[in-house]
């Protein structure tokens, strides 16, 4: 059987690479088309996939002629939300009205037909795979709808796989989100035959817009034990060096559009840095992280035991280096939770309620005093016996291994069933 996978950026690579690897392991073949920035082509997981028998990788820019790719890219920029937030926003709106859906359709059709013909001309069955497509996705929903429509007419299956694990147990977490009601941005997923989510916290976003026949809960590919064991053999060597400091702490930041209380984050960093024997690393988000005010905080940059981590250092390296992780509701912390490494859920530093704190109340930081007491406890008593093990196991069962330990096998079985539909 054959699958056509579309990938955009780190999130897609994080969560869909494990499924691709398992798909090929089962003896199937696939094409991978990168439709995000070119720099992602050199990611170490992409390099791993390129070497697998049965995998054909290409960037969309290399598949289309220069004029055709330019048209596709410009049309995408006319429709994605990020274009409207720049200083060129008013001009983009005017151009989108002038260059309307009817005029855009020809380019969408040509690129979609070419890609499907390239992948499935000699194969009778198959499945087309995207990540979660939302109304405000960086890739154009209008184009995806057309491509999925053509694929369905050809008898191909169409599925949306995860690019996240829902680190939030609450909904109103971004700037400008003020009303508790279904988020219509998730309604776009209805174009697919199946939409897969890792857990029920993710599922509740989509449930208002689709039934249980379409929405499938299968656990987390990224944080499955099978994939984490494989990932450990693929990682490049870490540039981080373990010093003799007593306690190493890493803070993972969210994207800039999530409401974060930066003044208090800065206070907490300075307070932790004041403890003797502590090193602290701060990892901005890989997309837009350097837009955050904390990365420019001169008071923090002057601290000898605090470092801002560049993009070239992977999260897995930081997780290995750290003794303790401070979590501002990022799913990166889930790997540490599975491994039993302490995660402090700093819910009072942002507008949301984290899944980690909901499942494991012992992890929650509710005020500055909590931060002080936890750091002091780690320094005086060590990091062992931190979790209530019953809570941690429930988190793993309901957030990561929902369908059982064979998470990746369940994903592949679903892809196979869709590829058989013709």
C-alpha cells in the first residue's frame, strides 16, 4: 500500500515521523512532501526517513516549476492568518479580494492533480495524510480541500493525524480568547475521512464538528514507548555538557500568541538563579519564540548561570541534560513525565490549566512560594520519589497510551483500512 504524507514544520515532524517509520516497517511505501520552510528538510528525523527503503522525499519547491511554486506560495500567503497580522495586512486583504477563489482555483487544481498523479498513478490503493488542518492553519485550507476532494474522487483515503498532544486542560489560553464556545477553527477537519487525536483533551476540540465515526482517539505517536526507544538511537550527539552544578533546570516556553505572564516568569528565573549550585536553561518555542519579551530581558542575560538556548539544540538534548523541567503547558514535558523526571507545572505563569497539573496535582506551582519550596526541596533532598505514581500512571494511560502500548500499530492499521477503501 502507498501513502502520501504532507509535512510542514517541527510539530508535524515530531508527531507524524513515528507513524511514517512504522508504516514503512510494515512493508508499505510512501511519498513525503514537505510544504513548509526548506530548512526543515535537514532535520535529523527527516534524514532518518530519507534512508528508509520505500520512502521518497521531496520539497514542494523542488517538484513544481519556479512560476508554479511562486503562484502556489503567493496564493497561500493571501489566505493564511499570519499574513494579516503584518504591516502589509490591509494590502493582503485587498489582493485576496481581487485575486478571488475562482482565479485561485486553477493553481490549486494543477498542483493537487500533479502531486496525486505523481504518487498514485501506478498504485491502485492509497491514503493521503495531512496533520490537523485548522481554519487558521499556516497552509491554505482552500488548497487542502481541493486536493482532498480530488483524492476522494480517485478512491483514495484521506486522514488527518496529530501535530500536538493538548498540554492544556482549558480552552481560553490565547490572547483575545474570551468566550467559552466551540472553536470553529477546528471545523475544517471535517473534510477528512478520519481525524486522529492522541487523547480526549484533544478530542473535545473536534467533537462539536464531527461524530465518533470520524474522530478516532489512538494515543500519542510522539511519546509512545516504541518511538522514544527508536528516537534515542537517531539523535545527533548533544552539544550540552554536564557540569558539576547541583541542579539543572530547563524552562520550555510557548509560542508568543499564548497568554503568558512574562513579568512573573522573569522574577521566577531570577529567584531560581539566586540559589547556589543551580543552572537554568530557557528554550524559546521553535516557531516565533524569539519574539517573546523574555528572550530580550537584559537582567536575565547578565546572569552567569542562565542561558537562552538556540534553535540548533534539540528539546531531547535539554530533557537529557536537565534534572527538573518547568512547564508552561508544553507537550515537550510529556517525555519527561513518561521517564519519571520531575516536571513542575507552572500554571500560575500563564492563562491556562495544564493537563499535567490536572492529572498530577503534586506537580502544580500556584505561586512564587511553591517555586521556592520545590527548588529548595530538590537541592536538599534530591529529585527522587517526586510523583504520586498512581497519578503518573493515569496520565500515561489517558494521555499517551489511550489505545494501549501498541500505539503506532493502531495508527498503521487505521491507515491501512483507509488505503483499502477503493
